[in-house]
């Protein structure tokens, strides 16, 4: 890539391209090259906890936007700082099943290059098998850059049972708090409703008692019976 950029720089000087135009061209080339980069992946969870004596899958897949050409890959095991070769092979092109050479016992290649899968299987694991396994790849079509992904194997005598007591207690406390809050809101709304009804009733009582007072006092608008005054005989 450095030689290519140097060549583009010389061509830009010869053509007399502006500095801004040259920077734009270089940036676009870098973006294209990064998009073509080979990628090795061991999945979203790069570790596994397994019981001693079981069989485990060490996953790995590769991907490339422009395909592959003589893709070299290998698996390695980090044994206390010493990298031990597990297997390696060359894949001439997409879809070709590689001839994998195994260097350690109890390992099998199971990827078969289907869907770019180059996973391996480890039988009857022991505590000595615990550690980091590196899936390495180098694609000649992408200037033989080195790429790798690490998968960690944890070997235990038995799987740990997760104590969910604390989780249940927290969930119960949160649920109780939410229930208490809902109950308080319902009681508040009911209290406001009762108070509003009492206030309406008090207003009705005031209006009624005011009408009665006016009637008893003989004010205008009341229904007091008026009797005619007796007249003196002539």
C-alpha cells in the first residue's frame, strides 16, 4: 500500500493535481483498501466454559469483500507463552475444501470451508487444554496482510450453578415498589373523586338552604300566600 501511495504521489506531481484533489484520491483509496480487508471471526462470544472430558467446538469464520486467493489459515494454541501449531492449510479459492494438516491429537477440522467456516473440534478435553486458541488468516489477494481472532477455552470440573436468589429478591422488591406506587395512585385518584363529589353535594345543599331561607323570610320570588285584608262595613 505504501508503494502505491508513493506512485500516486509522483503521478499527481507530474499531472500537476491540486493538493486537495490528491488528498481526496488517497483517502478514497484507503477507504477502499480497508473495506477489502480480510476478517477472521470467532463469534460474538469469544470464550467457552466446558467440563473436563467433554468435546468442544472452536469456531472460526473468514470474510472478504473481494473473495480469496490462496488463503492461508492456521490454528495455534498458546501454551504458557509458547505458540503450538494445531493445524494449517491453504484454500486456493472460494468453496474449495482445503487439505488440512493436523499437528496435535484429539483435534479434527470440521469447517470444510462451507460458508467460509474453518472451525475445529477438540475431543475429550483436559485441564491442560485450557487457554487461548488463535485463528490466523492471510489472503494473497489482499497483499498478504495478517489477521487473527482469539478464542479462549475454560475447562472446569463442573459447571457452576448460578444462584438466582439475589435476582429474585431484587425483582420482588422492585415489583413490590411498583405495586405500592400504583396502589397509592389509585387511592389518590379515589380520594380526589370522593372530595369532588362531596364538594358538589355541599354546593347543592347551600343552594337549597338559600331558597328555603328566602321563602321563610317572605322575600320577593317566594311562594307566601297573601290573604286580602278585611274591609270595614259601611
